[in-house]
């Protein structure tokens, strides 16, 4: 059963704003009300049925973030950037509750349950694409306390943003330039080369391929790439929904089996922007883990965070072999 829950907490939170960073040419969201969000509460979870916040009965649920960085209640967004000038953080911050079961890991979700999650991702993407304030829809998940998760209940998030995020824009520019120069899709070419090489492949089915990119920046970084050239969730067929659900479960199981505990990671769906023509873009999902060994985390320190140059402590070919061997438990 699908549920949509839109009641925000009644409080006097200040509206979020966007400030332009003229040196990096990117927007910074200032959302001070997020300081008050709960930090791993032990005796109460707002995402559980009967909590007084989530519905009393649901299967998967779209829940409006209680501490949103972006909201349609904020002032309108203006793309005209200037020094020391703020604009409204207009948009949406949704939470996607994967299951009513508080203790269920994403890797433990049934394939049919993942399919319901994908359907909800798609439904909300369609709604946000239709909103004139939204230019990009980001579906993502933060998993694990080491990532900074504040609620252990299985969930992901959907942001409707009034601008295209900088890393997405970089991908768009690269894909556009490659298409202009080669008359081909950059992602399709990468996928073809990865399949030809084979050493970095992890799992696949009729519709999707999971592999560790040759150029990965994070330890055991993985990408799920659609075999068919398509731009966003809306273009997936029902059969592709099921294939994606199946591969998501396999990938999450392999990650959790790699070191014998749930892998702290970020999962991001990359889809085309809501506005404009981007036929050169190709739908894919990125997994960015931060566990570099069984006992060590990868911290993004000065070189990564300050310079933007990543130091990967693992080799994709070796990690792919380990992940192929991390067989899912039935």
C-alpha cells in the first residue's frame, strides 16, 4: 500500500536560503533549522507506523522532511548570482520510507519491495518534473552512521532542486561534448568497454549492469548502468523496474557481505534534468562507499574536500573480484 504523508512539523523554523559561492560558482544552502533534527533516537522513531508522525499503516511511504533544506514555502529562487546576495531555497525535500519494519536493512528488502520503492521514486519524479520551480530531481540514500545518518529506519530521500547541482552539470557537459565530438553516448561507450574488459563487472541482468568504474574515486565505488539508452526513471518499463529492483538487492547484499556488516555508503540516482533537452544523458546509479577495508574508513580530507582530487585506496579490479565473491544469502 502506498502512502503519502505531507504534514510538516508546526514550528517557527527559519526559511532556508541559497548563497552564491563566486569562487566555485555554485550554490550553498543555508538551513540552520536542520541543527534541531533528532540524532539516532533510541526510544522513538517518526518513520514507524503508530509514531504519531508516519501513517499508522503503510507499505512504502513518501514523507515530507521535517527539517527541509528546500521547500516550496520558501521564497522564489533567482538564478541571478551576485556577491553577498541570497535567494530562496525553493524546492522539495522528501523522505522515502522503504518499509514499515524499523530494523530491516536495505539489503534485506524483498525484490518486490524494491520494485515498490522504484515505483514511488518514479511517481514523485513525474510530479516534481512538472513543477516550474524544479530543475533537477535527485533521488538518493545515505546509509550508515559513518555517513551521518540520523534515523536508522530504512529510507532514502528525494530532493527537488531549483538549479542543476555542480557535479551533475559537469557530467552533463562531458556527455554533451562527447556526443558532439563522437556522435555517441559517453555512458554507452563506457559500459561497452567495461563489458568487453570484464574484470570490473560485479553483476548483471537483461536490463542493467553493475560494475566498478575504471576511474572510481571511492573505495569499491560501483555504478549500475542501464543497457538501454534512456534518460530518467519515467522511461523505464515495468520489466526494467523489476530488473532494477533485482539488481539493487544483489548489489546491496554484496556490499553488506563484503566485510560482514552493513556497508556505509551513498546511493545516488543520476537522471536527466527536469528542464531542457538532454538526449545525450544516460540513466545510471552511483554507489559511493566509504569503507576501505574491514577495519578502516575512507575520510575525505584536505586533498579530496579541499582540492577536489580523490585518492582511492583500493583498486577497482581487486575490489570487483571480492564483490563478485560476496555471494548474496538467500
